[in-house]
C-alpha cells in the first residue's frame, strides 16, 4: 500500500511540473511563429606544409628538406580559395511552424532595419543547387563552394608518413597536408609529394624530376599541379595586356597574377573580378567570366591619370622626396604636378631622420610643406621616439595613470562601504532607539539608566567617528552626494582626479604631428572604379603594391 501511495505522489508531482509547460507555447506565441530552414557552410580550411624527408641520409643535401616546401609555398601563395562542390555544413536551422515565409536571420533583419549585416545569398541546399546548375552566379566571396585557404608552415615538425596523416590532421587542425620525400640520383633530384585531403579521406601523390643544380627554378610545374588540384575546379588560360603598357599589375579576385603582358597563367573558371593597376593610370576594375575550355584574352585600356594638383616641398638640407613610392626629386621642389588624392609624403636623407607628412591633394590646388630635417637614425628614432623612461612611452604612462585612477576608485568604493558597515555594526548594539524605551527604562531603573545611556552613547560616538574618518579619507563624488550634489575632496577623490589628469596629459604629449601622420595610410579601394573612388584607389595601390 505504501508503494502505491509513493507512486501516486510521484505521478502527481510530475504532472504538476509538466502542466505549466503547456502555457509556454502561448507565452512565446510559438503557434504563430514559423521559420524556413537555413544553413551556414564552412568558410575556411587549413593547408599544412611540412618539411620533406630524405630517402638516403646526406648532410650536404639537408637544405632540400625545407627548401623544396619553401619553393612549393611560393607557388601556393596565390591559392586563396579551394573549390568544394559539396561544402561542409556548419549549422543547420530546420523549418519550424506552418507555412514559413522567411528564415530566422531574415526575421531578425526585418525587426532590426537599422543594423547593417552582410546579406547571405545562399540560405539552403536549393540555393546551392541553383549555383551548381548555373541558374545563379555569384562571386567567390559569396559562393560557399569557394572555401578560403589558410597556409600554415610546420617546417620544424617531423615529416609525417602517408599512413600517419589521418590522426595527425585532426590533432593539428589541418584540412589539407602536404609532405613528401626527395632522393638525389647522380645530378638528378626526384621529388615525391603527398597531398592529403582530410575531408575526403584520400591521398593524392605527385612526382617530379629536376636537375639538382636548378631544382628550385624547375619546380614550378610541380607547384602548379598541386595548386590546380587544390583549386578543385576546371581552370582556363588567362592572358591580359594593357594596350601596349608594360608592367601593369594584374589581380583576379584579389590574387596577384603578375604584370602585363600576362600570359600562360591558369585560373579557375567562373565569375571573376579583374583588377589592373599601373603607376600614373586610373585603376581598372571589371567583372569577367572565365569559361571552361576557352582561353580568356583581355586587352585593358588604361586611362591616363593627369597630374592636376601641385606640391611644394622645402627643407633645411637637400633631401629626397617621395610621394607614396614615387620619387619626385630633391628639395627644394616648387610647383611639382602630382595626382590628386590621399597619399603619404616621405622626405629622406642619409644620416637624417625620415620625415613623413599626410597629403590630401585637390585638383588645381597646391600643398606646401616646409620640413626641418634632424640628424639621426630613422629606424632607431621611430622605434624609440616616444620613450619617456627606459622602454616606456607616453602611451604607456597614460595607460598606467588610467589604471591608477581605477585603483583609487576601487579604494574609494571600499572606504565608503566600510563607512556604512561601521554604522551598521553599531546599529545592532544600540537598544535605546526611541523615547518610549528611554522613558520606561529611566522610570524602572533610574540608577542603571545613566550607565547604559553612557555605554550606548559611546557605541554611537565610536561608530560615527570611524565612519566619518573613513568617509573623510574617501571623499564624496557629486553623483553620490545627495545633499547638494557637490564634490567633497578626500585623498581618494583627489588621487583619482590627479591620475585622470595625468592620463590625459601623457596622452596629449604623445600626440604630436609626426606621430599622427606616421600612422596615416591611404584608403583601401574595395569598390574602386573609374570616377568616384578612383583617387582613393590610386593612392592605396601606389603606396602598397611594391612589385
């Protein structure tokens, strides 16, 4: 009978706990909520490059162990994406509710219209299938089938054997692994390479023969074969010229391919972004379509960039003047034509510290600079120019002062807390707290009243004295002074103020004109085209692309 009663009580308890759950649907309005299913795909993979093992031990050939993968690395640097027909899904959101019309992310975006988010073009397997069938075309950065590749160099690890790749790939977080061996036969070098694909679980072998004396120069075809296999998609030949202009830099999807006239380069087929830049010309950008089995031949017509702005530079000693990486001449320079846009000016002379200035050249206007060159070593100066004491800079002391103000504020908070605790501790020891209790006690025990009154008064006086002393050390901030909202000085408040003033002072001292301008960089031409963003794009390319 007892067991039956216990079982009944357990069932009743479970029912009482489950019944409230039925109201959750109504509370969160679940019956009216509905979301389409969506999925996010992998965005990056790691390619690990190991040193190569020698088939036969020869100390004179040990340099090849790291030399061969280093040459392959130079070929693989242009590999930004690997093409995966069926990318791995990271997170899957299943459909929810009846007749869903939008995904969870679309609903969130609709409820937060002012929040800028990167639009996702692919939300489910159907969208991905449209890409595979050709119904939809996307640039690689938006197409989940193009997975970004990050190359990791593991020269110092022991070269793994092919049968060790399975466990090692997971341990080192390597999606792809490249290792191999080499053998020297007379004057011939035989290189065997193994490309391990952890996702597919397969190993792809390569073999290449070169002469020993020109092994590095003749290893290009091997690196290209590995790169084509990693690209995972059909490639086509790319040839780009620039209307007879030589030396223009050519990029496809942000990957540097070489200079014009560009020939014999292979690149994966599909929609691509072509970018061509040359000093003195407007940057050129256009979306192109690379097709399987059809060579891509393109002749870019670069538009000459006119120098409509002017610059004048003078200095106390004759110095070389550079705009970006373009040499303008020696000072003094007067009314020299330069391209308009943002750039960096560098004035340099042997034995003197390089001086930098930010230039914002406007059409039909002139910018003037008068530079005072100082003797010294440029590298040593800019490395230590703001050192105040030993290796500590103005910025360091500003940070230390800010931390100091936080420390004194913590002390201020603690002292205020201790002050309140002193009153709280005394409150529990005081029993004579109202006139009725005092009158009753005095009438019943007049002889003891004065003794107890003195004791109670002593406890109150001690608490007030301790609380006031702690408060006096802490001080009072206006936000906590309910009486008249005024600042009451105390050691902690004063030290907080001094630390904040010190932090601001050190920060301002560290902000000289040279420091601000030395940190200046032209804008990245992420959407450069002829016209609106051409001036920013030209300056960025001129300063950064030093081939």
